[in-house]
């Protein structure tokens, strides 16, 4: 059974930092492309950052230079370091594991709220 479990969300201050984690089980983590997505209130889910199995990373323009995605294949865990937080970063953040066409898994999401 595949499980993706996010943690690390909560309340962050504008200009502050939070670190999200996604612990994966039931998959061969190292071969999966991994990503973070988010859904803000009243908006569609959007891509935040991805880390493919080869180590290449890509970021949405809105978070480029502020967020850093990383992964530890030995621990089957992906991270999202979020710095210089803005109120518009408030959203539910989802972990995604993707391999080919048929293998696509989502975590349950973790709430991030940026407010003073």
C-alpha cells in the first residue's frame, strides 16, 4: 500500500520559514519523480516544485528563489524548505509521487498559513 504522509505545516510569519516533509512508503522512492503542489482557498491546485528521479528540480515562478525542494532517497523522504514566506503562500500543500502514466499518488495534504 502506497502512503505519502506530509508534515511540518502550520502557522508561519510573513518573512519567516517553514519546512515541509513527505515520508513515502510502499514505493521504490528513488525511481519516482516527486513534487509539491498547493491549493489556496478558492483556487485550483498548482505546482510548487518538482524533483525528478535524476535529481533535476524545477520551481513555479512564484516560489523561485524562496523555496527549495530536496529529497533523501535513503530515508524515502522529500522536503520543501520555504523561506521568505508571504501571505499568498497560504494553502494546503500536497506531496505527489509520479512514475509513468499509471503510477500517480497523493498525500493527504498539510495546511500552511502565513499570517502575522
